[in-house]
């Protein structure tokens, strides 16, 4: 929790929500992306279309879903489709405007590892793997990556290419320190820092020689409205039914 | 048919088996019965291994896993899956690893009786290099390089559904996952249901599997717990969170399984 009363996760979630322009079709995963997309729908982007890879298209959850298979998503969706249809017609068919991804490691090209740390055959840490990420990275028109900033995550060479960086397509990486976007050479560069963060601090937390944009921006701190709406959303998830 | 009889008759050591249900209708009770009957050397196929495959792997039922996302959704790791891959405990686990799109299409090709399916994706990733069931084909019309995934050939599919009728036709609704494809890609299909009704009523977003593609139907109310059956139960999110601690170390896991699965009776799902 910072002096201003918000934590790193809230800062990242709110900045991710701000990236969503109203009316976009957004493929949402579990965790912070889910909170970000639902926050956008309750603030500046009420017409955001939420698509969950479990098969819910146009879901309008009444509370923050705790899993992508929440029955509230099925009950409020415009359409429910099977998983093969979801990936073939809707994701593969290029009907997703914005997809969210997480990362255990990311490189300067935006390639992402969510598979293993160490050698694939005898991994130090076995991670969950690909899920929907490779197709989202390849087929969504824009990709938002949400990840904590550290030299363990922002590495020169990732251990495994789970998803390739979207060559030429817009990608934005939102961290607890700032925002990275591709520069003219296609490599991620620091385009904005959050309040109280210096560019050198971000460079130190990056495992390659991170370029800082000439016109480095400062993200506005989370507003009271954003924070209150996000916290109310989270509280709604904690009230969700299901034995504890 | 009783669940123990259905599993005994349809699931053999060494089978390639899919227990499907994508975030919904996961057939936990059937998985527990497989554990109780001590099946070995299974090739387990499932898009999201979830807690049920963590349990089957940790109890030594599997020698191979075909999957696309091996996490505890919204919670973190599947510790028994990790222990098997990282430390060969309780036995080495061979893995065939896909993306969701790739494995979904492997089911589709299996259901259609085709040798492989075609999709974009995989290209440029290490998954394409390491998975022997992913290759490339050139489109004969445009010359585009596309990914090919080998069809699944399942011995048995196991699913949970809301209802069957007295004839054995099965209906499920809500998020329908990849269950239809799993059943049609398998030689045998075992279905647990919440209830058997005289006649199935048409419902929006429902999938009906006719009785002649189903091998056995067993009435097991609550058979998806801690997953859920839309209209009958809700997902036990608290149990998914609690599993992280239960499965974290080997002894704690084994003690929990002994008490809640191995020594529990049919249809009782912790």
C-alpha cells in the first residue's frame, strides 16, 4: 500500500482499464485482466464487450467473477459457445479487439513465457503453460500485458517462447512501475512512469538496456472514482456464492 | 448402471482417457472412482487438468498427460502436477503440451474422424518445436503455412451432465466446453448425471448427446463438486483455494486423499 492509499495491483488494474476504449471486444482472463475489463465497463467504457474463453460472449457479470467459468457469466451472456467454436470462430477468426496476457518472463520483442523456468526437459519451475495465450497474442488486434516489473521477469532471453510478440500489432505492457510500448525499432521502450517512479528505477528493474522514450509521460494517479469502483467490484467477488 | 460398475467396465489400465468439462461440469466423482479402483498407466487428456488431474497424477494413476493449461484457475499452481514434472513423484509423467486452440482442434479432428486439424497459431512458438503432435502444412489454395495438430484417439471419454432421460439421451447446458467433441472422439463414453428424467425439455444453449453415442449413464448428484452443474449447484471457489494448501506437500495430500476419496463411498465428493 503506497502513501496515496492504493497498492501495486490496483495501480496496474486501473491503468489497464484506461487502455480500453469504449465499444471494444475484449477477451478477458482470470485475475487482474478480469478486474480491469469490468472496471472499464463500470466507468468510462460501458459498452465494452466481454468475451471469456470458457465460451461466454457479451457477458455482463453482476459481480466480479472469480473464475472464467462462473455461472453468472453464462447467465448474463448474449451467447454461449463451445470451446472449439470460441477459438476457431471468435479468437482465431480475428473477432477480438483486445486480449490480455500475463507473463512469467517477457523479452524486448514482447515474446512471452508462461511454460517453464529453466530447461523444458527438467524445469526448475513448471508453470501452467499456454492456455489461450498463443492465439490471443497472434490474433487479437491489440494486446495488453499485465506484469510486475523485475529483472526476473523482464529478461534478455526468455527460457521458453509460449507466445510470440505481436509483430507490428499494438502491444502495451503495464507494470507496477510504468508503461512500455514498442518504439520505432519494434522493441519495447518505456513510454510512461507512474507517480513517484523515476525512469532509472525502471531501467534497473529491466534485464536489458531499456530505452526510455524522449517524451516520457507520467500516468495520472488512480482517481477516487476508479479506486472506489474497483474496490466495490472486488468486494462483490468476495460475496459471491459458494461454500467457503 | 452404478458408477463403480461403469468405471470397471469401461476404464482399463493403459487407456487414453479424457475427463472433460471446461471450468464447468468437471466429472470429479468419476475421477475419484478411477482412483479408488487403482487404475494405472493412464494417458490423461484434458485442456485444463484442474484439481481432478492433480489428484489422479498424485495418486499414481497416470504415465502421460496431454493438456493445454496446468494451473489452479485464479489460485496458482497444481502442486501434484508440478511435483510429477519437476521431481518424477510419484512417477515420471510424460507430457504432450498444446495451446487451448490446438487441443480443442485435436478433439474436433478426433470427433470428425479426420487425421488432423488445421489452425493458425503455434507458428514461431517453442510449443510447435517440442510437441510431436504439432506440425505444419501448406494451404493447397493460398500457399499459407498453417499449423496441423494430430487428432485425438481416445479409448474413453468421461463427462458430467445435468440430465439424462430414461432412454439414456444426455443433456447438458450452460458453458458446454469440449464435451461433445470428447465423447465423439472416444470409443466409449461414460456419463454421470445430476438426475434422470422421463423426458428432456428443450433449453437454450443446450447440448444433447443421443443415447447411441453413450456407453454408460450413472446418476451421481453433485458429481461435479467442487466444480458445478449449472442450475443445480455453484462452483465451490473456497475448495479451489483450499486445495493449494492440501496439495502442497506429499504427505498432506496423501492423507487427504485417503480420508476423502480412497475410503469414501461412491458419489461422495469432497
